[in-house]
């Protein structure tokens, strides 16, 4: 269900109450010693700090001063000029984000395919500190494009709206202490230094396991921010209706419920890095033959391969990751009470569909609400002559680890 904050989220952010107008005058005098730039002295900048601290002048002043010190200590004002081109190409490919344009209300509009974001791989390769530095560059790039595109349209673009697509997101991305440390630091950085940047976000295609992941971060997110986020499951009829109501559909690709037609759709597994949704490039990540923990299987034409997994404890998470060599393959997950069950005893978890596993590594997870047999099926029944080779990994997260991941 959509939240009650829709009206507030999409009313004009440039309309100030009488109290806010009075506080702005006082706040500007209170921080006069900070040598703020002309832009930072404007109402639409100062109001962010006031609203983040519920118009409490001393707390807003303390927050702004701490942020200015952080910017100075980390040379943030010159970071983009000095290191803007330093983000590695594999990190760009592993952290796709689409800039769609500016809505009629003046909000920067983004699509963030979170399910295609391989944060864990980047942290394991570059470390938490380097990823935090890259994230600072990433934030500055977002603000820069919002400002520049806003100037072209004659509007001040200081807030964003976002569709966050969680399709394919896995518990694996938060299963290590390093990943959780990074996410904690990133959230704290957002709250402390980019207040009121988010106007509204909708998270779509969230799997059942998402609730566990979100609960790890929820205590870190201010209530005012949580009130701006709506969460939708995998039913496109529900979330596409909201997209058409709350987003500029002429800027949103059809895959996400908009009217924009592109040559390559996100469904084909192509990411972007702060570019338009039509500027898509090929992408492959996550599983290589040199990886130790994989199984390689060749499936004959008109045949299928079934890997049964016996789950003995409720709330266990099954995660899978696979690719095929050269051609697409059918994939299906179903539940049954017993092994080698007849088809009429199957309970579909992931319906059978052909997937382009030869161009995009496929990942997924399922929160097992029942004990029993969970079968992962790779189906080559549609192929008359060609055998298919797949490489796959299956892993598990037990309920105890979910409750206390650092134990």
C-alpha cells in the first residue's frame, strides 16, 4: 500500500510556513560566521538543515557546522575536480544508476536497479574506505547533474525522487560485517551531510528476504526519511500504477511502468552509470569459471536438470547464482513436501521462464517459510538440438545468522 505521505511528498517543497520563514531569518544570522557561499545562504539550502532538526535552531546550527567541518576535513568541495574520473570501470558496471530527468515539480528523477548492484564484490575488492570515497564522488556527481539539468530548465533541482528496483537482490549483499559497516557509514553520511535530499522513493520487486535486510538498516534511518519510502512486492500491477501517478512517465522506461521506449530494456540486464535510461551497455558480473564454489552441468536438448535442496528449518534463506554458456536457459524453482514429487505436488516459487543467463549472471533468493524440498530446475526442454552448459552456486543462510549476523 502507498503511504500517507504522498500528498506531503509531492506538495511544493518551496512553500514555507510562517514559522519556517521566521526561523530562516534567524538561522541565516546564526551561521553567518561560517563563510557560506551565496548558494548555501539561500532559503532552499538552509531549510534542509532546519527541517532535518524539526526547526530547532541550535540543533540545526550544530548539524550544519559539523557538516562544514566534514567537508573541509575531507576536501569534499574539490573532490569531484580532483578524483571525479577515478572510479574504476568495474565499480561503475557493478553500481548502475539511471538519470531520467527532471519532473514537472522540479525533482531529479532516478532509477536505481539495486538488484544489479554488486556492493559485496566491490567492498571485497577495494575495501570499505575506498568504497566510501567512491560513494562521496558518486553523491557529488548526482548533485552536479541535478544542478546542471535544473539550470537548463530554469529550476532549482535540490531534491530527488527514485524508483529502487530490488529484483535479484540477495541477502548475500549484507551477509558480511564489511558490507554492513559500509551501509551503516553510508546511511550516517547521507543523514549528516545531505539532509532532505530524498523527496520520495518507491522500492519495487522486493523479495521476502528483503524484510530481513531492511530491518538491519531501519534503526539507522530517521523516521522522516522512512515516511518518504513506500515498499512494493513483485506484483507489477500494483507498483506500475503508482509510477504512473507519481513519476514523469515520459521519462521512465516502459519496463518500470513509464512510456519511454528504448532499444535495450533493463529486463535484458543492461546497467547504466549516471546516464539516461536509453544509454545502456553490456554487463556481466559475479561468476567466473575460476571461482572455486561452482558446479558445472551440461543439459542435453529436450532435458532438464533438477537440484533438490532439503530444508530442515523454517526461515532458512536459499540463494542461487548461475550463468549459461552461449545460450539462454529455462529456470524454475518449486517446493514439495517430499523428494522427487510428482508435478501435481509442486508449489511454484519461481515460475518457469527462459532467462538470458548467457549475457547476465542470474541471482536470486527465497525465504523458506516451510520445511521440505526446494527444487531448482534448469530446463532445456525448448531446445531441439543444442545442449546447454550452466555454472551454478547455491548457498544458505540459517535463521540464527539472520537474527545475529555478527555472531
